[in-house]
């Protein structure tokens, strides 16, 4: 049986707006590393990362929950007001009856493999929800996850979708509510749009 001493001590630190600037390079590295795996299969590029992460730096109400092992950034989780997101994400949400002004949107959670299984993912959700509550104007937290077919031949043996984990955090799928985000997938030579399913939780 594992004990607390078997795991490195991790500190979660919320950072907002321009405070994210100094961690952009580290977060880009983590995103490229983690999202290269199934189900995202992301063939990352510095150009894509710079454009994507600039949205968070420029949003004064964004948040980065940074996971540190000592001085090393080993994981991160982001969020920002839906109003500050790109149209391809916020327009389907508004069309489904969720005013973007009432939605706090979670971007991603990325964590180096050796640090998983310690409850850090739970902390990422807890801290982002707490940030949304402190802002005081949101009714919902939402995020989206890429849709892959159950029989996708690229799916690794033993792969377990995160649906159960997300449901235990109080989130549920919104039927029919999807968006499309383009990125270059492993084996592709250019960006193509991918379908992502939205999940939602009403804040207390």
C-alpha cells in the first residue's frame, strides 16, 4: 500500500491574468507533452501554443492553477470567462441557452504522468471552481472534451475515459452541445477541426 511519503509534495498555486506570462513556455511544453497522447493526439507547435495561451494572459479574470514540485511546474489547469473565449467555443454554448456572461470555461488540465493518481486533478477542479465563485458573476462552469469513436484503432489497450472522474466532480454532458477546434493531429500535415463535447456543472 502506498503511503503519503511515497508521493512528492505538490503545491497548487492560483495565478491570474498577466501573472501567467512567466509560465507560458512551461505550460506550452506541458500541453505539447500531455496532449500528444490519446485521445487528443496533438502534434504540438510553438506557434499554435503562443496564439492559444495569449487568450489567457490577456484576460484579467483568467486563472492558472499551477502544480509545483519544488520550483518545477509539473502540471497546470486553466480557466477564464466564456466571454473571453473564441467564437467557435462560445457561440454553440450561447445557442444552447447558456449566456456566455454566466459561464466560466475550463480550458485544460495537464499533468506529467509520474504525478498522476495523487488527487491533483481533484484539486484542479476545486481551485478553478473557487476562482469562478470569487468572481461572483457566474452560474455555470463548463469544459469540453474531444470525441473519439469507441472503436478508434488508435485507442491504447486499457485506456479509461475520464467521464467517470468528471461525473464524480458533479459535471454532466449537455446533449448535442459540441464545438469544433482545429489542431494538427499526429499523422496530419495541417490543422483539421475536431469535435468536442461540452460538460457543465451549476455553481452553488
